[in-house]
C-alpha cells in the first residue's frame, strides 16, 4: 500500500496505550501492509508498530530473518494483531535502536525467550515461542503498543544511552 512516515519522539502518540483491533477488515489489512512496506523500505528495520506510523491500534510486524543477529533462529515475517506475551524466560541485555528515536541507542534488558499469542493477518490465532534476538524485537514492538519506548527500559539514562555514530 504505502511507506508511511515514522513518528519521532516526543510525539504524544508514541506514549499512548493502543486499542485492540476488533475487526480484521480491509482497513486493518491496509494498516498491516503499510507496516510491512514501511519496515522493508527502511532497509535496516526488524520491526514497526502501528503507533510509529500514527495509528493507535494493537498491530505490529517483526522480521529478524535478514539481520545477522536473527537469521539463524526466526519465524520469518510475523504480523501480530492484538499480541500478548504469555510467558517470559531468561534475561538478555542488548543494544537497541528505534526508528522513532533515530539519534540514540540504549542497553535494554529483556526476556531471552517469550511465548506470544496474537492474531495473524488472516485472523488465525497463533501462539509461538520466540528466542534470542527475535524475542527482543517482539518485546520492543509490543512495548510500542503499550506506550513504552526503549528509553523507558534502560537502567540509567546516563550510562546506558548512546548517541549514534553518523
């Protein structure tokens, strides 16, 4: 459909808790396609959530398969509608970036494995276990749906946030 502009922090939409998508109609499908198109057009992105493109709905896409960190263990393109994390296991600290905060990265500690339930693009309920980098990416995108940014997850803004190299 369309590559959409990414909202940048401190846009207030990024801090809102999103509403569930109750109908998977043509409008919802267009939103999903815009998320996919926007993620793919960025080239380096492994995920995008609806609020990042100005839509306050619980929808996100993740695909770590082209990243060196995720290419060995992934589910390919995940279209997640109304996702919910059912279980978390382990702990992993990684440097995260975000298209909505393009000038900074930060060390964030997240679960190393998650069991996530969601509706796919066809409206089928799915429950999958994500591990490693894919688990981190899924948690990052679900955070967007709850109004959290990676800056909200760093232990210290002073020691765990870094300006990107240009």
